[in-house]
């Protein structure tokens, strides 16, 4: 967007907040949950790392190494999801 479009959009948002504050409050939520910050792509990044790591771990350490990597992956995903739930 160029500067003119940004200013027009900001003006529309400001006008909306002044005229209908309830609607503006609903627009700043996602399914009734306030949006504080965008979600980080932690789980997709962990999945990509798992996809890359499993063949290498299997090559060097065999099935026991893969099971350990899968356990670590599950624990990391659980930590991310629990932390996201705690921040809500």
C-alpha cells in the first residue's frame, strides 16, 4: 500500500472507532478472543526440523535415536501449546 492508501485506511478505522466502538472492539478479536500479537510459527518450524532431522538421526543412531527425537519433538510442541494457552 502507498501512503495515500494507508492514510485513508487509518482515517476509516478512526471514524469507525468513533461511530461504532462495539463493532470496532469485535473486529479486534478473533472468535471472541482478543488478539494481542500474531502467533509465531513455532509448530511448523519444529515440524520442518523434525522432517530434516529424522533421516539423519536414523542414519547415525538408528531407531532408538529416532524415538528420542520424536519424544523431544512432542515435548517441544506441548510446551509451545501450553505456553500459548497460558498467555490467553
